[in-house]
């Protein structure tokens, strides 16, 4: 027997949990399908110092735990599982996990985006301990340190320049001798005295996992095959993000980079909303994700209220409801 919900939320990061808090306080009894990385990207972050309300900072996992407790307090139901398939072709929408089938009147997609990484074992083990995928989040912790930025696009240039506010030196490592970044961003980086460039070079290893901190990187010049070890305090991987939208391909409008296209938080499908990094290519911050999570829950609430007014008996009349919503 499928579960029947008014609001189902896919994802349990900052966006998903904020949406759950707002939807639960509106007595919508939301269901959150947490995903296998419950809490999202912040669970692999150490100190969070830029989330309002915590003057002394807070650990990423602790922040997510507190947000989940707040959502639970108002009646949110949680399923620790991944959504295996989603059918957005008709309402109620259908979501299937490994153990449940859910029919939902509205759906809020908060599945996030994952930073593309180099694929090194040491990189994953040192993530949050000298390795980062977000200069805005972690740059402050590298005052007077030697850091490396990996990448050749606009994001890499922007992060390299940003890090010069804190770091003693910033070296941008790129596998080619030309950049994908726009000329203005390349020029800005080249005109910043603290930024150096290491081109035609790939990172083969990040050390030292045994010490639990970054002490150096091993790099290789792909033209000369020269390998050398360089002292380092931090490594910022800036080779892009991959939105978690595979479930929705062919069902909902995505942009060329795979992010969900939204008008505010409304998607191309009436009754489906998206919040957080799954629709945000620009900011990618916990607080902006939380803001869109709030907006998505409010939009879902208003959608359902309009539908109830369009069908006083409480039965769903999709055509009539959509007509009301598009007046």
C-alpha cells in the first residue's frame, strides 16, 4: 500500500530540512527522503562560521542534526533511503525508494549538487582537513598558509583570487597550458600578485593522510613527466559541480549543465518545486539553500491551499487547480 503525502521532500541538506520545517509548521506533515548522505554536503564539512546565529561557529554535522531535530519537532517524517525512481507525468506524483512507494500531491526537490573531485583516495580522506571544494566556505581557515587551487575555469580563477585575502601564496594548478575561464577572469588572476600558475600539470597525490592534514602535494608535468613534491597547507578543488538530477532527466526542464530550471523555486511542472544547489549554479551556500528551501515550502503550501479552494470537497481536480494557479 503506497504512502500518501501532501508534501514530499527529496534531500535532507540545508534546503530540504528548511523546507521540512516550514511545511511541518503549516501542518502539512511532510515526508523527507533523506538520501544515503543524510544531511547533505555539510556533513563532510568541519567548522561552519558563516551560518547566521552561531557567533562561535558550528560543526557541519551538528548544524544538520539540529535542523533535523527542529523539523521532527513539528511532525516531519523521515525515510533514510534513496529515491530510486520518480514519475512526474501525472499527479499525484510517484516516488519509489528501495522499500516504499509514495504518492504525493507536491514534490520539493532538494537533491543538491556534488563537487567534482580528482578521484584520489587521499583527497576524500583529507576532505575537511585541508582539502576543500569551497573557498568561500573555508578560505578563512588558511590565513598565512600555502594553498593550491586545482582547475582552469572561471570558478578556479575566482577562488584563487578570493583566497589571496587569507593565504600567504596561492598556486593554480591546471592540466593544460590554456584556460577554459573567460579572459577577464584569467587577466584578473594574472594581475593578482599572490597568484602563481603551474600549467600542464596534474596532482597525483595529496599528503599526509597519516597525520590527518595536508602537508604537501605530488604533481606531475604531463609534457616532461617530471614529478615533484611541493609543500602545501591546503588544496581547493575547483573543477565544477555535478547536480544530482539524473532521476529527473526527460521529465523536467534542465539547463545545459544539468541544473533544474526554476522561476523562483517553481519548476516546469506544476506542483514540483526545487531548492538549493540542485537549481543554484551561482551561490552554493548553506544559507542560500535554506532560503530557497523556505520559499519552496511556502509555494507548496500556497499551491495546496489554492487547490483546496478550487475543489471544496477536498478532492484533487488537477485541471481546475492549474487553471486557478495560472490566472
